[in-house]
């Protein structure tokens, strides 16, 4: 985590993402990039503008206010000794957060969500769920009043080979606060596997934990994956749920497009999404 992108709309949940990003930066020495995509008036051929210029004036005032807010967010990070940059982008409907990952060398994203209200209320004109599904860098989705430091991390996976490298990201994140890692396989009726088969896969991951005494192996039986992940996470008082997307067939085969996004939208626990497609 050397360069962290923090999309913001200055809402309470976005401010929480900024707070968490600052804490991560203080631990890792990462540089922060605060991004605000500001909707602007389309070209004259596509919009009617009042003859008195009222629409333009109001838009200009909102733009100026947004720039001021972004500056304050960056200033706040700087007051903690964190290197921070502001990215203010005027959007006519085509800008995407993922457009700023490669140009700035971003390797981690921290973003907020309103919980049950979901992404649609946060980043208008930005397909935030697509970020989770297709981002080539890990995405940390935080909620209001996120616990810090994070003490318990649940890593839910099918534990196939393509999850080995993404798991290193989870381990690195756990190392920030010496968090406990709970390896979790949710055994569901339509994809039932016997315990010895699952444990064999999990042991390969357990052996890579630098602190094996704080890395547990768990199998949870449930009617569906999302329910199982949430119920187990609540039972261990998890501060973070880590998931891989685009995995090989297994119990997470449909998670990339539905369960991960649903958990990110509706879980009260922060979600760390890691796209295995990168590897």
C-alpha cells in the first residue's frame, strides 16, 4: 500500500473512508489521493441555460464549494503528517474512478458506503459496484463508525490456488495491527464438500500465515454463502470481512457479481475485496 485512492463526495461515510485511509497511511507511509468527481453542465448543445446565467452561476458556486471541501480533506490528512493530493475532476457523465488507478500508480482503494442505502447514493454517475467487480487493486469498503484498530479479520474463500496471492494482501493488512485471521469456508447444500477435503485446502493457506497461532480454520454450514459469512463474522466479532472475486468455480463462483456487492452494500462490517483476476 504505497498509493491509496480515496473517492469522496464529502458525506459522512466518505469522511469515514478518509479517516480510515489516514490511519492506514500512518501505518504504511502510503501517499493518499483524494478524488472528487464533480458533475458539471454538459455542452450548450445538450442543455438549456437560463438567459440570466442563473444555472451557470449556481453550478459555479457548487463547484467552488466542492473544491474548497476537497482542499480541507487534503489539509486534514496533511495535519497528521500524511502526504496527500487532491484530484478534482469535472464529469459530464463519462468519468470513472477506475480511470485514475493506472495513471497515478494506485495500489489500494478506500471508499465509503451508506450501508443499507448502497452505492447509488454515494457516487452518482459512477458505477461503484463495477469497481468492486473489476478493480485490479484491492478495495476496502468502510462503513460509518468503522472499528480501528482492526482486531479480527474473516477471510471467506473457496481456498483454490488462485486465492493464494490475494491472501497475501489479507496477511499484509492483518500485519498492520497484528489482527487475528479467521479462515472461513461456508459449506452450502448445492456445493457441499466433506470436511476433510475442505480442511486440506485450508491448511495450505494456514501454513502461509506468519502468525499461525492467530490464524484459525473454520467451516460454517449455511443455506447460502452471504448468510453464512455474516453469521460467522458476527460470532467472532469481526472488524473486517475479506473476500476474493473472480475466483475459480467453488462456493464463491457467483460471489464476484452478486454476493460481494451485496455484502459491501448491506453489511455493517467493512469489506476488503480482492480481485483474483489481477493474478
